[in-house]
């Protein structure tokens, strides 16, 4: 499972210029879909898709709501800034 998580992380990182969130990874880890998250948050599926591809970012308030929906800490939804410095 750890290898698949790492693979997903690097795939996401390669797909974007600067990945900020890990929503796509967390969705995969929990076996959920963009559509599921969009329904839970009452958001458009296209908006959630843009968050998952890091084209745009959810607001801090929405990020907290996403963390509560997943049952994770907000930090679990973000890529550490330390990884950018290494």
C-alpha cells in the first residue's frame, strides 16, 4: 500500500507544475471518487476535479470541511513545504 501511495504522489507531482494538495491521493487511499466528494460537499464535480489536479485550490474553510469529511487532519491533505526545499 505504501508503494502505491508513493507512486500516486509522484504521478500527481509530475502532472502539475506545483502540486499543493493531496486530494487525489487521499481519495484513492479511501477508495472514493471525485463525484463522491463533490456530493458530500455540495460542489460541482468539475470544481473538485480541478482541486484534485491542482489546477486550483479549495479555500481554507473548504479544506477543513474536506478533512472532516475524510476523517483526517488538514495536514494530510497538503504536500509538505519541506518537500519543496529538499
